């Protein structure tokens, strides 16, 4: 694919489901060259076959080394029979950098001063400074809070009339899944069951908070002085809900990443 500076290009990842596996698949994308940004993780929802993402090029992006895009890794993780199965599935292919497009669109709040397209870029300076978050289209993101705002909402009604609402932030990260109980199967059901997701300023998924009260919390190597290492997952904590914890209130997974 070819990506213009200050712009982005969509791509689609497709799952080849076999053996009746119909569960959720998480796709972690790492090793993206400097000057480019790819939202990660992406999620192929249960029962679905594709997930869409985009490659963005910052205004000052330079051509990376010839083999840089071959170093990008896509790691798929799915839970099968109660255990996480992880598999490397290749990369995004070759990405060519082109010049600035002839037309750029900038979106900004009604009463706010527009952010210059070349003013800031992710990864410069203090990551908690809201000014560093300017999208490739010039839209300003204000640190953690703005990534928790739902900008995209879609509703799915299946053949049985079950209604599920999905909310995403402006980067396409999944924020909320609401499964409505409008069919009145049980009088004691709430109006809906809700699963929520939380993200860091780098759009890394920090937590999944699920319907029954169980959750998953993740810690990344954000204190690492090497920018590319800051997205490495260090720890996952699987926390049980109070009704089903048994003799294990939590399961802790720790990860060690070898330098490349």
C-alpha cells in the first residue's frame, strides 16, 4: 500500500476460522517504523471474520530502511478451551511513503482553535501532555480522556432479535459492548449487560471489564526509555468475579521481551 504524509490508508485483517472456532481474536501489531502509527490491538469480534485498521504517516515521516516493514509483527491471540493460544501471522506487507496529498481535511471542536497539521506527533515530549496527540488529520486528542469518548456506534440485531450495541473511540478501539435484554427472557434481567475496555495514551488496551464482574488488567513497559519498547506487554492479571473465584482470586501472567 502507499500512504501519503499527514494521511492514512485502511487495511483489513481476515480470520480463516476452522474447527467451529467462533471466539474473539485479538491482533497485536508491533515494530511499526518511526514516523508511522498503527492502532493496536485490533479485535476480530466473536462470530466475525475481519478487523479493520489503518497505517498513518506523520507529516515529517521519512522513508524507513528497506526492510523495516518486514520487521512488523502481527500476533493473534484467542482463548481456546480456556487457554490463550498465540500465533505469529506475518506483517502488513510493504508500505510506500508518498508526499503530502493535495487536499487535507482538518476536524476540530466548534469553538476551538484548529490544531496545525504539522504541530505535534505522538511520541514527542511528555506523553501526558495533551498537545502531543494530534491525529494525522489534525484532530486534537486530549490524552487518556479523549480516547474514552465514543465517536462511533453501531447496533447489531441477530436473526433471533437479540440486540448488541458496540461503541468505538476515534481511533477505532472498542470501548463498550452492550447486550440488551429487550426480548424479556427473564424478568430479573437488567436493561442490558455491559462489557467495557480501557486504553492508554498509546491506545494499548489496559483493561477489559466484563459482564459478570471479572476483568483483565494489563501493564506495558511504558517507563522504558526506548520508544519502540514501550508497547511491550509486561503483565496480565486475570481477576475473577466474587461468585466464581473459587480458590483463585486472580491469575497473573508475566512476560519477558528479548531485545532485537
